[in-house]
C-alpha cells in the first residue's frame, strides 16, 4: 500500500481536468465531473474541522513546502473561494462577518485563531477615516497658529497696502495708525503663527527624518529621491 496520502482529487481526475476531459466520452465525462463536484464539496466541508486544528499540527503539515509553494497554494485557495462566493452571489462582507464569528466562538485556544482579524470593507474605511482624522485633526497649538496668522494678516494688510501709495496721499494720522497696528499687532501675531508652524515642522518632519537617516542612511536617501 502506498504511503502517499489521499488528495482531494485523484491523479486521474487531475489529468482529465488539465486536458479538459478530452480523453473521455460524454457519459464518462459527466460521471467524472459529478464525482469531482462531490469530492470538492465534501473537501470544503472538512475545513469546519480544520478551523481549530492545533497550531503545531497545522504548521507541521506544511513542513515539506517551501515558501513559494505555500504562497502559490494559498493564492489558489483564495482564488477558488472567491470564485465560489461570486458564483453564489454572496457578499464578501457576509463571509468576513461569519469568519469573525467563527474565530470568536472557537472552543480551542489556538494562538493563530485568536490572532485572526476579519474586517468588512466599511469597517476598514471607517478605521482609515478615523486614523486620518486623528492624525490630521488640528491640535490646540495648530488652532492658535492658524488664528494668529489670520488675525495678523488682517491687521497687517491695511498698513502694508499703503506702501505703494505716495507719501502724503493718505492723511498722516490714518497712515501712522495703520502702520502702528501693522508693526505692533499684526507683525507679532504673524511671527507667533509662523513660529509655531516652524516648530511643528521641526517636530513632525525634520526630527523624524533625522532619526530615520541615522537608522538607515541609504534607505532614507533612496526614499527621498523617489519622492522627488
């Protein structure tokens, strides 16, 4: 008796599938296709027993596979499962929610089962949206900076707009008042706002870039070059 384990398909069935069943007549082809359908359906049902298969056994089952072989096999499984889902008009999110429930109700405490995370498309979008909002939401100092720049610009604009106007064309009292407001109120507010922007830029861009350069000079330069 051969020590080779039984596979989902027999060698003969594989060969006939590869040549499109051209080597058999119509009746035998239909009989073979029916047997393959039954074996495939029964094989898929077996995954219910494999969901909680011990980690050490599941890992040892593929010891003879190199990375390329395993990646190819997993990719084929993914394509096959997606084709079945599409053929039966089942939403991807429905499958993901059921998979998440399956891992949460698993009776065995296998590490890989508890580490799995299944998120629907909407959940992924919501998480990305929340992350972006959190990352780019203005903090107190950014709000102060923006407010200072806006008010400073409004206060400085009238005084700056007098520069191209010939001296004496505007009453001296008005000219002096506008220049005074621009210099002693608008200017400091603009300097304050720009100073905060500079400090934030140093904190958020310059220092992280400097640390990255210290950790990986070549990689950092390459990333900067690619960005430019």
